[in-house]
């Protein structure tokens, strides 16, 4: 290698080293400035940050609503057990002199299978209505076939 080439390479190396030194110096100053401003992390755009804050507020409101519903739910469930939940209806013709199955038995029960069976027996001369209480799926009085069928339709093995 000639002295000219060596001088040229040394000059190029000196220039590259000087540029690297200036870049390093600039990076140190920039880092100190960012550290002083507390902006090491890039800031979110204002609209994104506002949207994130709105979503956090919305989640907090939803959490409050879930807590409110969970506090109100047990009494509602307890009251619903007393509401009519099961119904069975059977239409039939008990007498040979009428048509159209105008007689019926209806079983109406709550969540604990307590309620009543009401039967209406219709003939040409009169209509009779009977009511029988049901407690936990059982009747104290004997049930007709149609009343038992209405109870089965309501989900009870009567």
C-alpha cells in the first residue's frame, strides 16, 4: 500500500470517527433533555388518551351496575319462586250429551310445585267448577284422570 492510499484511508477514518463522535454527543444531549422533561415514553395522542379515559370510566360504571344487580337479584329470585311458573291445560268431554270438549282442567303451580288445579265440567244442564290445592306436587284429595294429566303437563308426576 502506498503512502497516498494510507493517508487517504486515515483521512476517511478520521472523518467517520468525527461524525460518530458528533452523533454520540447529539444523542447524549437529546437523552438528557428528554430525561429532564420526563418524556422518555412517547405520549399518546390527546384523542387516544381521552378515549382510553372514557373507556375506563365506562368500565367502572359497568362494574357498579353489576354490583347493584347482584345485590338486587337474590330477593327477586326468591319472589319469583312464588309466581306461577308451570301451567298444564287439558280439555275433555266428560258426558256423552255434549260435544266440543268444553270441559277443562288447568293446573297452575309455582317454583316449588305448589298451587291448584281448577276443573270445569260442562253439561247441557249445568256447569260445575272444582278447585283442588296442590302442595309440592301432591294433592290432599283424589284427582281425576284429566286433573292428573294437567299436573303432568305442568311438569309434575301426579
